[in-house]
C-alpha cells in the first residue's frame, strides 16, 4: 500500500519538477554508455564537492565511476571536475531498472540521505552493494522518516553499510531500522575538500581588515547590512564582503545597500581596489573560500534564520574567528566544538551579531587567539575520505 502511495506521490510531484528541470536523462534516455565499478548518487553542488575527495582516494584502487545528480549546479560541478555525470531518472521502477541494466555497477554509493526507494531496492536486487556515505539524519528528516516507518525500514534493509557523519546521526538511523552492525561513524568527506589550497582574492585591500558574510540567505540580509553599518561607524577602515547563497539575491542586496548609503562594488565588475567602509558584493561562483582566506573575521549564513546552517569550518580552516547564529543543525557537532573551544561565537540575533563583530575588531589579540583555536578545531574534522575508503575496502569490493 505504501509503495503505491509513494509512486502516486512521485507521479504528481514529477510533473511540475519536469516542467522546471526537463532533461531526457530524467526519463532514462541519454545515460552514459559505460560500465562503471561504482555509481555515486549526489543531490547538489555541495554534495558533489563533498564526495570529490573520496573519489580521488578511491581511484587509487583503479575503480571507475559514474555520477548521478538532481540539480543543475551539481551537474555542472561534476562536469567541471571531469567526472562522467548524468541526471538521475525519476524514481519510477521501470526507469531505474532500465538505467541499472545499462550501467551494471558493482556498487551504488548514496551521499548524505538521498533515500530513493526504487533506486535502492532495484540496485540491491541485481546484486549491487549499497552504501551510504556522509550519512546525515536531521531532526526534521528523522520525524518525516518516522511517519513512514515501514517504508523506511524496508529501504534501509537494502543497505550493506551506513557511514554516518556523527554519533547522533548513527543513533537516529539505527532507531529508524538500520542494522546496527552495518552502521559506522566516519565524519563528513566534504571537510576534506576544505583542506585544498585556494588563492587570496586578487583585489587590493591594502592593509585594511576584512569581514566576510558568507552564504547569506534572504532572511539574514537585513541583519548583515545593519551589522556592517554599525561596524563601519565604529571602525571606518574595515571592508565587508557579502556572499549571498543564491546569486538571484544580488540585485535586492544592491538596492538595500544604496538605500543605506553604503558604498559597494560587485565582484563581477572586477574592481581593482575597494575603499574603506565599503562592501564587496560577491556575485561570482567558487570564490567564497578565497574571500574567507582574505578576511580577518567571518560570519557564516543560514544560521540566523531556520535554514540549518552552512559550513562553519570553511573560514575556520584559514585561522579566523567564526560567528554563527543558533540554527546550526546541519553542522551541529562543529558548532558545539567551536563554542566549547572558544574558537567561534554563537549569536542569537542581529543586535548580538553587530556587538560581537565590533568587539572582535576592537580586540585584536583576542581575535588572533580565537582564529588560532578555530583552525585547530577545524583540522580535527579533516580525514573522513580516507576513513570512508578504508571501511569500503574492508568489504573486499574495491
């Protein structure tokens, strides 16, 4: 009964999805003509970046890969990495079975928690080993899976191995029905990508100090602009960088900066220099880490409003203090460690954000020490790719 309801819900959801995201590959056509050892499924750009260090590690065994994804940015990122990639067909049994027949992989690796029932069950039926890496079960998703407990248990029974990000994730997936001896904690391979060196932004900031507001979501824009406005009053020589999570917000942010009489330049216009008290609006893709590297302090977005938070470790690895809001469910372990080691500061609202930013820029020694501790904490989270690789090697399938 649940399977029928699932397929019916999928049918109704597929129509608007296809209208916005049409590709013949989503209907099972144009699938790469290869027979990979491993099929890796990811949802988006962030997950593709996350699995890349593992792919590099696993290639040492001579394994071949094909990547499937959901989003356009995930597809473009995989292509940019030189991977063989296609859009995952809709999760109807006949489409999935046809795709599996074409690819004939030995292993299906699912990243994070892309639990597509027909994909997972069909892969298991043809003898594929099914493995979850970077496994994550948020409190919200845990409640959703509990509502579909019998379907969830059936899907989880098809997995051979669950490699989870944290102990909390491991406990949740066990409660949902994962076989206990198949669950391991390996961390998040996404953090290993952060260890890859990046250049500074090629902009002349002079000797001025910089703060980057990274991955800012729409509901945080006012708080960030207000905080920078207060900062430039207290420390006129500081420069701000605002990096919106979604580039379609650039126009709206530009208009607000004009209203607030805060001078700014767009990165896409390739300014050679940024004046004191100004904002650099990052309207490009792939430069956020360079912005963090060029900064003395960072605020990570998705945390002041209920988005679950973005990657707190990104700026921390460059040895700068990190501020973040209270909504950090996607990086809960990291946020707890940063607070515990006095390597970062949690702020509850716009007022606290402005107050802590001004305080850190007025207390240089404390800012430097906090940055040192941030880097130490961040380095503890690196190395998951190798741990994941070793766990899969133990199965004797690579």
